[in-house]
C-alpha cells in the first residue's frame, strides 16, 4: 500500500509519512552519500515524497539538493526546511539576515521556491519572534517561500504569531505514545486556528521498536544524539522498567495485527487530532516495508484503550511543547546545539 497524501495548504499536499533529515547530519554515525541518495529514491518510489530538513542540519539541505538535481527536477517531491537563527543573534537579527538565510537554503536545495519553512525561536525572553516571522512572511510574498510553518513553539507564543496575522499552516512538534505534551492546549489551539501538526519522535529514535523489548537499558555512551535525546524522555515517563511495560503493550497490539511495535507507535501518532504527518528519521530504506504497513493499519478501540491505560501509569513528561528542552542547565537542554547557523 502506498503512503496516503493530505493537503496542508490550498494546492499543496504531502505524504502523511515524511522522511526526516536530522539523522543524516552530524552526531549520528558515518554517512555514505551514495547510499543515502539511493535510499531517498527508494522512499519516493514507495510514496514517501515529503522530506524534512533544516538549515542547521549540517549538510542535509545540500544532500537533498543533490538528490533533486539527480532527478532532473523534482516532480512530486516536497522539501520542508527550517529557519533556526542562533540563540546569540536573536537580539540583533535584521531583515537582511533573514533573507540571506532563506537565499542560502534556496541555493543549497537548488530550487526557486521553498515548499515550507518552519520557524524556531530559542529564547522567548528576546521578544522579537513576531517581527522575525513577519520578515519570513515578506519572503513568502516575494515568492521565495510557498508556505510558512513553525517548530517547537509553546502554545502562547504560537498563538501570538497567529493572532498577529502570520500565516502559519503547520507546526512541527515531538509527539509519541511516550510524549503527549501536544495533546492538550497545543492541539486545541491548532484546531481553533486550522494549523496542522507534523510530528517527529513517533518511534523515539528507535526505542519504540522490537529491538529494545525485554532488553536491559543500553550502556552509555549511547551510539548517537538521537538515542541520547530519547533515552532522557524514557526517564521522564518513569524509567526503563516503565518503558518496558509500554513496549509489552505495544507488542501485544502488534501481534493482533501482524505488524511491528514501531508500526503501532506511528499509527497511534497519525491518529491523534490535528496530526497530519509523522516524520520518521529512517537512516536506510530497509524501513520502507514497515512504513507501508503503518498506512494500512487500523487500531481498534481496544488497542487504543490498552495504550491509554499504559500511558496513564507513566509519570510524564508534563508541561507545554518543548518546555523541558528550554530549561537552562536542564538535562534536556544540555544536549541542544544553539549556534549551528553561523
């Protein structure tokens, strides 16, 4: 079964499963460019035609641009990038700085217009995000950007941007059976304003998979940044033993449908209100068959109730979207890299 498509703006459709790009940047192990390019083609052939990347994912925009050029154009391919200004430049950013960053993404990708630019702001204590978002919108009206999105904003500042007239069509957030922070106020705001949720972390960097079922917690140091990030999230839900309880519930559901734990976890995310797409950071094309099974999977009311019961037993995480990650000196914030856009 091919991956379903959905519209997130008039005349603009995406695949409901998106190929993530963070795992192709630094800190995730060695990268073979030829293999990565071949994998991109195989994902597109399977219906995963929407790629997610960022200006701060080192080398990833250029890699996707190389792929686009190899296809002599880009029919039926959508590329979502981000604009993430460095934390130490927020107070001094100019309109020209913003335009230069967009021009740089256009050059790296080798396109005349960016399909979607997702805006992030590190520090709300520097209250210029509406001003900068409006400059991005000027780039949109000039034709350099087709659609504007946001990523990892808390509910209140996202509402401020929307109320200020910034035409945000989507918001990228972390969302999984382990991390349900978007499910409350954020989902309500997106429902009110017609904003689509594009969600990463649905398989928690691979932790939500059969690979870790009934296994001890992996020894440190962990293999890559993604595992470090999501191992911290497992601590938030109550630790490794509590996480194993969730995996066993997901395995029981997977057995009923003859699919993998990861397929059940991703299907749950896609079924949540306002969720339009799930971003999957698959490093290789071996995951494609599993992703196609996600598209055909239908969770029953019993399946959903079993997951909810396991979630109710967990400790957290609580709070707004990306709130833990913004705590100065916190364990989540300590792994962030705030100055990759220099």
